């Protein structure tokens, strides 16, 4: 079995790559800048490392072609890579807004479009997108980020309807507050407050999300498609 995980040099992506490797997948570990870290992880799990700036669509296309050429097929795509911009809606620059929407929303659609024909040909495949609780409920000072993740949720549901008859499943994991570099900008006090707002009274781990990805990719979820799986400790109840 072969999988491609974007944004896999650290955080949720790295945890997902490790978890999928344990389940028998040969994983293409994608990164943007952290090439040494991605290669080290690929060596650790017996996969390959690939690099591309996902906001650069020609580079994205080349990366997808490389993975398909080296693997021969792709059984699983995990659209995990994402960026975050924090600030008042009207204060976010046009450039930051455009990059966020391109990486978080447009790139998963583009990459899926590039690998989908091979899945359709085989009438088999699985796509797992990573959204966010903010894509479900919205967050002040993260309006563009929330909108981009809401787009991922809509993309998941619509594509699942379209490709289901071809035997391809499309699902989404929607993490809550997870201990990753993306949340490192928050103070200890803010993280503690978020933990207290979570019914399970803790911050999630990348492994919590990786386990959900592995479940949706497995035969245990073979009759599940078009679903949004919250992994947020009850934050959105």
C-alpha cells in the first residue's frame, strides 16, 4: 500500500506518516522547506521524501507526478499541509490571505485532481483531508483560516458523493486544539485556557489525529465516506 502525506516533516503530518507506516503503508513524506527532517523521517519509516511549495501549482504537479512514477500507484492521499495567519480580518494582507487560501483550500483540491485519475482507473483509493474545528465553528482573528478549512469540509462532502460510485472514499479529520508548531504562537496561559474549555481537559496530540487518519484509511472504515470526524476532546460540543 502506498500513501502520500503532505506537510509530513513535523506535527500531525509526521505522526500520520509514522502511524500509516506501522499499518503497512509505504509513505511519501512531503515537505516544503524541511527537507532534511523529511528525509530523516522517510529513512526512519522506510518511505521516500518529496518536496514542493504547495502554493506553486507547477511544483505541486511535478511532486504528484514524481510520487505516482516512483510508487506506480497511490492508495491513500492525506491532505494535511496548511498555514495559519492570525489577526483581525481587515488587517491581514492580501498576500497573506491569498497564500493561506491557496495552500489550505486550493492546493488539496489541485493535488487530489492530480492523483485521482489513477484511483479512478483502479476503482480504489482513499482520501483523508485535514480540516479544523475552526472550519466548523469559526474563530475570531482567524477568519481567513476558518474559511479555508470550511472549504476543505465542503470539498470533502461534495467529492465523496462524486467519486463514491467509483469505489473511492473521501473523509475529513477535524482537529481541535493540538500541540503543534502552529499553536506554538500561543502563550502558556492561552493554551491552559483552551485546555480548560475542552471537556477532556487537555490539549490534543498529533498522535490523536494520526490515529483518526489511520482509522479512516483502514478497512474498518470501508463503509464510511463524506464524513467529518472531530478530534477535539469535545471542544465543539
